C-alpha cells in the first residue's frame, strides 16, 4: 500500500548535497560571487553591495571586458536604438523566430574579421565550443581529436560529447603533438583543437607550427580565440590575424562577451562547415537566439574595434605597466606575454583570504582562481588591467598586496 515502509534505508538527499558543499569549503574552493554594479562610463569603478549598508565604491581588476567596450558610447547607443526599434527578445530559436537582420549583419562582420566565408552566432562562447566540436566529431566517422591539455572546459565537454577518440597533447608541445599524429591511422579524420591565448597563464600557442603539422597529417584545425579577439591584430582578429595565419586555420571560434564587451559566441569557417554546424548542432538548433539588442551592441563593438586600435594599445600598455609595478614590489607575478597578469599564490585558502582583504579593506575587487580552473597548487589572482586603470591605481594596488603578503607571512621576491 502507498506510504508503507519498504525496508530500504531512507535516502538523505539533503545530506549528500550538504556534504558536497562542505568539501568545497574544506578545500578552499567554495566560490562566492560578488554583488556588484558597474558604473556606466566610469569603468573600472563599480559599487559592491554585499556586507555593507548600501553600496561601497570598489575598483574592478579582473573583468574580461578587457577594453571596457561594454561601457562604450557607441555600444550603449546601438543597444538602446535596437531596444526601441525591435523590442527586447528574439522570439525564439532562429528556426522559429527567423534571423533578425542584426544577426545577419554581425555574422557577415565576423566572417570578414577572420577572412572566412561565413560565421555562426551562438548564445555564448561555451555553447559555440561544445556545439561545434561535438557536432563535427559525430559527423566525421572514426575522427580523432587532438586536444591541448590546457583547453577550456567547454572544448573538453564538446570533445567528450562527440564520442570521438581523444588524444591529449602536452601544452604547446609540438613534438608530443606530432608523436600522437604520427601514431594515428593515416586514413582517420583528425582535428587539432587548441587556444590562442591561454587565459590563466597568459601564454600563446604556436599557431603556424600547429598548422604545419595539420597540413602534414591532413588534420583540421580548431582555434579558440576567445581571449584574443578584439585584442590582437590590426582589426582585432586575434592572434591568428596578428601572426598572419588565420587563412590556415579551419575553424576560428570567438566570443562577444570579453573584449567586445557584450555577450555571445561564434565560429567562422568556410560555408560548408558553418552550414553543417547550423544544420546539425542541437546547441544551436534548440536554443533561443541572442536578443537583437545584444547583437546590435556586439555589432557596434566589432565595427568600432576593426577601425580603432586605441583601446588595444592602451590596454597592452596598462598590462606592461602593471607587470613592472608588481615586479618592482617583489610580488610573484607569473611570466606572461599577453594582457593577462597572473599573480601566483599557490594555496586556495590564502588566495581567497587575499581577495577578501582586498575587497573589505582596500575596495579592490579581484577574484581568486582555484581548482578546477587551474591545477591544485597553482592557485592565483588574475589581474586584467584595462585602458582606464591609472598608474596611481596600480601603485596603490601593489602597495596593498605587499602589505597583505607581509600580514599573511608570505614570501616576497628578493
């Protein structure tokens, strides 16, 4: 009868969930998201609400809106115009709601940005990676995907969901990649998946050399440029544009949520590849398309950064200055050839503690980066100085960090 005891032990679901959260606390990996509002037109200034009687002014040091394009007057104006012209939403998937004209225009701009025949928009960079890699793997019988060991979680998810054989090569290790390629059956379809800028270490892939290997072993190439689009190249096409190798890469994937300052992801490739992803990828077919308001803002941002290098130049200068200021203060700044400025901590609890002190006592916001984003023992603070971070801000930040390092009895460089 209903409701009678079965003799089986009662499952305590809440206990299981609570224990999972407790493990994160014990390991120093429990993530706390700041309650914040940015001040339009005055980035990196923002307001923090958590733990205060009203908003407290803070300075943001870890945004992926690298060039503050989310604050740019052209972007804001384009979004306002679109909102009043067509309303808020897209009306559903593109199959049902159709292609808004903004989507068509932006895809044309992105294809042009990378010198490709076509482009396809997704709701995020995560989805563009997962949907494209999983779809390509399923459509290529016997495909082997060769993946850099530091690839983003979205790429790993896409490769896993493809059901393909996966071969992981050591980070940026061309000899290991070639060893794996040479050992694979010559007639098996092959795809090499890698990033241009690896955002946690700030290093760069040898794109041309990887393309050389791809040519030798008849492999396709899939390049994630999310931390480089808008940031490098004469028109913001990324490292592949800067190094004049975009034409050699089969598929370039990027985001509209970092340097372009809005939201969304995309791929750019030849028409057949874009059409097959559009036609087969569930992550595209069954997802409501980006709001035309967002697409209008991204369109304005892409067009502006194709013509203007001022933001890129100012950001690169700020990153170089901050590295110098950190080094002069004896702080353990990690080597980086890009706009990413990582500061090694090496302990999850201390990384969280430093972040908390910076926010509570100094009005500085930087998020600790812990496992699984980075390997255990390499926990860090990741700074992304922008065009509007002044030298005064940098010296104040370095002074605060040096004081906290001393307070926590951590070692500074000699």
